[in-house]
C-alpha cells in the first residue's frame, strides 16, 4: 500500500499543492483567533450586559496592542506554527536545502516508511533497530516512572504528614539543592560512580568483592539509574503537595477503624493524592521519554534510546524530514500518554501542570 | 515498642538510601575535582590539587560557551518575562469559550519534549528564512532564544498567574475611580503588585535557559553554550575539570540560595513587627473630625 | 455647579437577570443619602452605575444635570469608597491619598499641601509615611475616606465601608462619617444593609428590594409611615397579620386575620376584599385586654428579660412569633410561659398595607 503511494506520480503539480498547504497551515491559527473574536463580540452584544467591555476598552490601546502582539507571537509564531510546520515537513522527501519548494518537493510517506521498514521504498523487512529502540524507550520510561513513584512516595508521605516544621525545612532544602545542579553534570556524576573504573567498581574490586569490574554503563544500568536520578524531584514535589493537603484526621480515623497501614495508603492517601501522582508521573515519563543527555552520556555503546536517534537523524544523517517524522512519533506518543493519564486518574490539564 | 523500633530503623535506612542516592554522586564528583589523576577518580585519593580549577579558567571553549549562555539567558529573560506577563493577563480576560483552547496551547510546550521544541523551531525559522530571505533569522542565538522561550514563557506565565490570583480587582477600580487611565492603572497598580513575580520569573527564566540542553542542542546550530560544550566533553571522555566546574556551580548556587533565604526571612520579620504594632493601635481613637465639626 | 444626582427610569440588566428595575429618584446636593436593602437587592449595582463602572441598560443617570452616559468612572465627579476599601498596599498612606492628584498631574507641592490637610481632617496626622499593612482597621477606613476626598468629588459614594469593622468601632465611625460629611458639605451616597447605620446617618433613605426602590423618605417617615409591606417589615421589628379587608372607611380598615378582626390606619386606600397585611410594632403592643383598642390573644412561648426591657414571644398565626416589647417602667405582670395572654394596641398603632413580600420571607 505504502509502496504504491511512493510512486512519483504526484510530482508534477506538487509545488502548487505544497505552497497551498503551507499557506493554509499559516492561516489556520489566525482564522481560529478571528472566529473566537467575532463570537465574543457577538455574544457580548447579545448579552446586553452593560458592564461588558471589549478587550480594547478594558486595556487601553497601548496595553491591548502589547498583549496582542506578545501573546500572538508566542502562541502562534512560537508554539503553533513551528509544530504545524514540523508535521508538514515530515511528509517531505530528503532534499538539498535549495530544492525545497522546487519540482523535486512533493508529499511523501518516505520518512514514516523508513521508521517501520528501514527503507524509504521497500516494505520487505522491518526497521528492527529503531522500532526496538522506540518500544524500549517507552517501556523503560514507564519503568523509570514506576520506580520514581515508589521511591519517592514514602518520603513525600513522611514529609507531608509526620515531619516537624524544622525537619521539613531541612528536608526541603536537601531535596532542592541537587536539583540546581545541571542535568549534564548530574549525569556526569553518575558516570563517575558507575563507570568501569568508577568509584563503585574501584571500591568493590579494591575490597576484593569482585574480580572484574561490572560494566554498568554497557548494561544500560547506568542510563536507567541516571534517568531516575535526573527526574526524581519532579515526582517528589507534586506528590508532597498533594499529600500535604490531606487532613491528618482522615488518616487517624482510618487507623481508629482498624485499617492496616497498607490499606490506609491504598484507599485513603493515594486516591486523595491522585492529581499529584498524575502530575508527577506525567512529568517523569515525558522527561524520560524525551531525555537526551542521560542516554548520550550514560548509555552503553549498544543502547539505543529514541531521542538520540532523533538527534542523529538531524545531525549525523542530515535527514531533517526523517528527524521530523521521528519527533512527531515521539510527540504523539507523549500526547497519548498524557491523555491516558488524564483518563485513568480523572484529572484535567490544569491539575497536571499546576 | 519493638515494632516501632523496627519502623524507625526502616525509616532511617530509607532516608539514608534516598539522600545517599541524591547526594552520593555529587559528593563523589566534588572529591574528584581535588584529586590528581587525569581521570575523575575519588578512590583511591592520591593527592590534593586545585589545578583543575585553574585549567578551567584557561579553557577558552568553556569560557566562550559560558559567555554565549549568558547572552542567550539575558535574551530569554527579555523575551519571556513580558510574554509570560501578557499571557497571564490575557488568560484572565480571554473569551470564556476560547479559554480551554488557549490554556492547552500555551501550556503544551511545558509537556512537550524539549528536543521537539528545538526541532520545530529550527524547521519553522529555516522555512521563514527561505521564504523571506531574511538570513539573520537563521542564527543559532536567535533560534536558541526563541526555542527556549517557547516553554520558558509558559513557566513565567504560571508564576504570574499564581500571583494574579491574589490580586484584588477592586484596586484597579479604585484607581480608575480616582481618575487614572487604563495605562496608568497598569503602571501604578498592577505592575507594582506583580513586581515580585517579575523578579522570580526572571530568575526562573534565566536558570531554565542556562541549564537547558535538549532544546538548545538543536536550536543553537553551529554555536555552543556552556551546557552543550559540557555535554560534548562528557560524551567524549571525562576530565576532573568538569568536576571542578560542577563544584563551582554548586558553590555559587548554594551561596545564592542562602542569600535569598536570608533576605526573605528579614522581610518576613519586618512585616511581622509592623503588623503587631498596628494591632496595638487598634483601640479606636476619639474622633477628631467629630470634635472639629461640632 | 450643583451636584444633584438623578436617576431617570434606570434599568440595569445582566443578561436575563434584572438587577435594577425602573429606578427614578433625585438626590439633592449636599445630602447624606442611603440605599438600604438586603444583599442582592441591587443597591450596589446602583452605586456602581452612579460611579461609572456600569452603564444603565435603559434610562439616564445625571449628575449636576449632565447626562453621564459614555463618561467613564475616571472622568466622573464621583469618588467611591469600596467595601473592602481597596487601598493600595504597596503605597504609603500619603501616596494613597495623593494618588488621585498624581494621576491628574497636580504639582507635588500642591499634592503635599492637600495630603496634609486631609491627614488632619481624618486624624492621621503622623501616619503619612506608614504602609497600609501597618494601620489598624479604623485608620484604614480614614485613609480610604481621605483618598476619596482628595480629588474633591462632588459626590462621595460609600459601599458598606463599615461592614468589616467590629461593633464598637462601627458605631464610632458612624458619627465620624456624619461629621465629615457635614464638614465637607458634599453629597454622600451610602449603601448599607444595616438599618441602624441608615437611620442614624442619613438625611433620606431609599429602601430597596429585589431591584425595586420601595420607598424614599427620611428616617422617621420610612420607620413610621412605611408604604409597602417590605419596608414595614425590613425597617425595624414589626408584627405582620395577614388577612382580607372586611371594612374600610374614614381612612381606616378592619382586616380579618387568623387571630381575629384587627383595625388599623389605611394610608394606601385599601378597599373591601383586598388582601392586606396589618402591622403592629412590638413596642405598640400591650399586654392585657385593651379598652377601646383592638384585642387578640395568643399562647406565650417565651419571655426574655433583657435589662431595660423584656421581650415576650407569643404563638403567632404563621410560623413567625408575635413579639411584644415591654419597657421596664410599664408595671404589668409579665406572663408565664404556656399561659394564654390577651394583648391589645392603640388605634393609631395598627397600619394596614397591601399584601406583599415581607423582609423575612
């Protein structure tokens, strides 16, 4: 099916279609804004609310202009259009820069075909390396998220419910401090610990526990540890904030009723902390799945994390459409994940981003 | 009694594990900055040295990266603080039917992987450059600033929104009622109220920009920032020079955090005494206006 | 220029909701005028319309004879004191007071002179450099007044500014407000749900209910000669007896109520067969069978001794109790709980009004 569409038949009129689609993409956000604007004006008139003021009246000319320019530039030029263009670009072939918009430029699924089949034309074999990396990345990110949750939960609970104010401030400070250290440097620190001639191996070999050092990095243990290490706090704080607002009496009440401790956590604390759990899990998953530094620095020679592959599409293969396609696949996966979390935990976007 | 003892022991062990995990690598890295071997090594500790620190100053690539990082950070602050402020104000005024969509759009960069922000920024501006022939737009500094600002603006907006939620709209009306124009209200009332948020969002924006890797590495093109230089070094191999740099960064951060905390406490103490004073005076003085009138 | 405030058939609607319906009245220059009514009656809406934050959906607001339509809050000769005062917390007391002058571009020396004068007027003489957070509740109140007066408004609008104060301070501030008004001599328009405030301070009062102005008059008129059932029940305590008019002549009616036929004055010209409510104030009701007045009897539910007076609660015809206030000087024996007591009132004390919503509904 894909093969047939790859045939170069639409090539003839494609520059026209190309620029048409581009123009359309460019116009879409503006049209949406205009539609809402007209709707708002009409509704204001229909409501006959004497106090309703238009945007211009409320802010004065200078302010209104500033607000429109600033938000328009941000929302449309910085956020929406680049994303739309990236999507568009992923459906283009790889060409030298000067040929884009030229006769060779046409819509194609080549990049996506490459992701699945390892070739822009053939569909005989699968692109095992990239598919495996993709699945592994998603799976490992979920694993890292689970680990972070279980590792952080007890401390978040302890801080929120039983620590005194002085100790709490101390713990907070201790938690925030490492967070100020750059991601690269933290990955580097992990590498010092886990390298074949790193501290742990040196110690273990020096003490005679091991005869040969263990290649933590080669086994990808370093990468997983580094990911968890990097994003631990983004799990910690949402959890803490959520549990902190739980009334201590509720826990006391459950305890009085004879509920065992695990029952209290499972049925009282965790349901209450749901928005925090959702927020923490989303953040950790997103950052892990999109991580670049930790896999680059801590990944073994054979490990293939998806984000570095995207990077390589761009800056080693110099195949930008393919890189765009890969980025889009990653983005869609993340969107699906966020939506799934929102559905499972029954929370909205505002609660996740806080 | 004993079961409680077991619990306490477990808690202690867990806390030790947690903070060991958090701080262990950093401490070890700190030690390697002062150890002589060419490879960052904490054990065995051979001899104390500070020459990794002096090497740092002579490292022109790092210094250039640092300079670029500072420039980009300043650009990001200059762009994101006004944009975040505007974004927050628009959020409070936007047509209610459009509010959900608006929120989704402006907050989405926070949840989008950084690499994607970098990629899409580069692709978009490359195309803009191709169409408009404005070559200066396809520049690593400009792209890094714009790419980072995509999500950092959202951070700033969230900071402003949190502050705006505590704003009393009656103050705006009071100023209007006293004869102020809308721009005057903005300058005299809203902006001073938001000033603490302007400061904290600027700090947040600068730090987020300074340590960003994922977006920058795509958007910076051929230039380099401190973080991309670091990443390149660490990937190629490691030297204790990087440990030394980390030690410096941690020291600066620590000093900043302590200064900030001290400042905050002094402010809090000042407010508390002022409030106590006001309470004492709340006895209801005799009405002099009454005396004057009769 | 005079500063009469006129409302001319003003309607204010929020979508389908009518906040103010057909308000027409004229507030004289220099008057202390109050809008009195329960929360949600539309009084704040009227105030915001006069100050320029709202435009009437229909009708006209005039100040000093000039139509105010299209003139924003910042260009009207009014100043508003907000319910929460809305002082600027980041400015000092003096800066707050000077704000209106500052945005008008008044020279600094002139600003300073005016601020000093107002600090004197409001007994804040040494407080000019203080921050708002450092002031007591009463001081904040005065800063708000001084800030509003600084722009020399023709009309000062006050939106329940005393509601946040404790009782003692509130009573004190009533006197002070009245004194300031007499001193500066401008029109004060005061919004309150507290009838005590309205009665003690105002030259005239407009009683509002559900968007309607029910009655306008001075305190005594509103209290003694209410024209609607709502006003009768809202201003001061009152005992309502609902029924039908069975006789009407010579300015008096007889109303057939569940507790018997009761007579009263008939200022509204009720006719035979009309639904009516007969009101008798608790202090006009007397224990014991009357000679020549109207008499009824009811079961005593409770007797509350309150020092200078006592309240007797009797089982009324509706769920609401009949209340009698007995002064200390009146020598009658107070009845026991559970006994059936006769009560009566003088011929002038009964007041029959057309049936309508009561304030306690």
